[in-house]
C-alpha cells in the first residue's frame, strides 16, 4: 500500500535526522523535511481542518522545523490556499520558453544558449515555436481549457529584439483565447537586454508584469558572478519600465554570490528597495552541475548566507512586503530556501501555481516541461521538450505530437 510506504519513508527520514542531529550537535532550519516543496505539508494540514497554530506545531514537533521556518511555511501556505480557491476546474497556465541569453552567468545551469554563439538560431527557433503555439492552441480549445496565467521565461526573453518580441506576442494572442488571462508576465531579466522599444512592444502585447533581475546591486559582485550589466543599468531599466506603464515589477536577488558579504547584501537590498519593486524574490545560491561556480571559487560561508536571509526578511517586512511562495533546491548553502515576497495584492499567481502544483502548466519551446496535474487524485505527469534550440528546431514535429497526450491525460483523470 502506497500510504504505508509513504509513512514508512517519513519515519525513516525523521529517525535519520534525529540521529544525525545528536551526532553532530547541529540542527537544520528545515529539520527532517526534504524535497523542494515544504509548503505542501501545511497546505494539506490546513485544508484538512487544522488551525494555523496546529499546523505550525506539527512542523516544529514532528518535522523538527525551526520556529522561524515553520512560521514562513504557514504564511506561504495561506497564500497557496487563497490561490487554489480562486481557480476553476479547467483553468491552466501557459509557459513559453526563450532559451537564449546575451552571455552565461557563472551560477547558471539553466538550458540556454549565448547569442554570441547562436544568434543565427533565433529566427528558425521562433518559426518552430510558432508551429508549436498553433498546435497547442488547438489542443487547449478542443479540451475546453481556460488560460489564466501566461509566463514567458528563459533564458532571457528580452534577448529578442523589439520586432521579434512583437511577433511572438501577436502570435500568442492570435492563436490562444486570452480573455480569461489574469496575469501575463515576461521575464525581462538582465538589464543589459532592456530598452524602451522592447518594453513598449511588450506592453503593447498585453503583458502586465515583468521581471528585472539584478541578482545583486553591487557592481563588484556582478562582475564576480559573470553579469555584464551594472547597477546603473538596473535603475535605468526600472525608470523606463515605469514610464512605459508597468505597475508590477519583480526583482530577484541571490544570497551567497561570490565575494558578497552580509553587509554588502544589506546595502544591495536597500538599494533595490529604493526602486520599490512590487515583488522581490530572494534566492539562496545553489551550486548546480553545469555552472562555472560549481568548479570552485570564493563563496560566502553558511553563516554569512544565513545572515543575508535574516537581513532580507527583516528589511522586507519593514517595507510592507509579505512572503507568498517558497521552494527549496539541492546544493544550497545551509539547505536554505528561495522565498518570494510581495506588496499586498501583487502576488504572482503563476509562481504559486507552478511551485504548489495547483493545476496544469502547458510549456512550449526549448527546455519546456509540461506538467499535467489532476487535482482530484493528485496525479502528476510530465512531457519534456528537447532542451537546446538546435535540438528543438529539428524535433518540432515530435514535440507537437507529444502534446497530444494532454487529451489522453484529461480523459483518464478528470
């Protein structure tokens, strides 16, 4: 019985953690909780009728989660529950991947190609992507699905020029019914790819949220991380975005970048908050295979990273931001978390849906992973697109045919 095996697995994890904690004299912030979605536990508890206090107590007493992390998990669980209650049966999200970047950052392991090496692939990539858009739009219509959030990510989507962005957004709106879309996001990402023409094309395409992701507001740390832009460019990008009319901007910071310090991180966050982004996502640096940083280099200690995260919570709460989504990754310093913060009423529904697996997300483009979710039974299945642009272009017909499984999944589990 799968329930027995799941409970057995949980007991083994708790026993192992207790033994390791006694042997080392150390306690992990997330205790015996494993996996990237710790918020699922309090969501389940609260949905079953437990009070906030009861759920928080279970996290502390049964999973050995620290009081601070347990409180964070409860806050983000409540945001997840609100998001879930706002969704209807046939609601889905749409992700479109643009796997190109101007250069590769030292901490990056995402599927992307530097345009220095693959500029000639962008146009044929878009041609292939447009074919997948057409096929996916037919599937969505035939299945009676309703798109409520759209997210264009990467890579760095603003690696495309203004005309290419306009063509992509026009194609999406022409093929899909966007009448129910509540949230349309483009990851503008790196400030060195942002200009007024691109932002105006994005705004004209119906996008209402963008990300401008400095990762740090310290030029020395930027250079150490392999970012080619400057803090001045970040501030200019914010200025242009506000002038163009974007009311919701997300900005990412990373705690633990090479050469950074707790005091430097504090200054960086303070400088970012002076720009007043509606969303701030604080990531803990993860040393992933395939990144340059995994090969070695000077990095802040676990204690320094802990101090950075504690500083971020203190400053963000003081500035009226609240936590709304949370996830963890492997190979992070101190086994800490990535945490999304927002000003009241500006939560990203897409971020909550993908992290808490609230509904199906249809992913198009190179490296895209369609996640099919059947909420009633909890069944989750995935359809993987080819990772790299060249592979994706050559396999486009195969990608289109693979998406047909969506209908089989819906008929089987809905």
